[in-house]
C-alpha cells in the first residue's frame, strides 16, 4: 500500500483545512487509517484513527470536537477535516495504514506511512 497525503497549507487561527490521504492498492477497506502529526522539536503523536471494521473513530483529546476523520472506500481515500485550528496544531501531518484493530494509538501498529503534509496555523 502506498499513501500520499496532501491538503496542508497556511491558515489563520480559527480557520479550517481538510487533509486527504490517497491510497493505492485494492485492499484499502481492510486497513484502519490513522493520522499522526509531528510539531517542530516534538515527537510524532497520534491524532485520529478510523477502523476498517465498522468505521469507528478515535481522537486524541486535544482535537476532539474540532477534527473529524472519515473515509471513502470507493475512492481509497481518508480525510481529516480540521476546524477551529489553533497555532499548536502546527505540524507535519502523516497518514498511516494498519492491518490491526487494536492499539491504533501507537505508531508501531501501523504498516504503511505517507510522506506528510505541512499544516501551519498562524496566530
């Protein structure tokens, strides 16, 4: 599976962006899809995941109510709608695919990674 993330950019605080992650391969709907981010000088952290079974979603507390993850299996694409952006959301955002159902808040559970897309939120 190859992943390509795009949609990042510069936005003012309070604004919105939608990230997309396009996946190659015919088995997209059998992968849980996650978004992680890495801010300057910090370790990469989990943001959100949508599981392949049942499409249940989970978010890190700091983005709950502001970010929404979704997927379109017909288009092999996962989205991250980000509203109410804050300067602390500034980071490189990565999408990742996992064949697992559990432990999806941890990087080590993911099999494939995209190249990242930069989101910059100005104050």
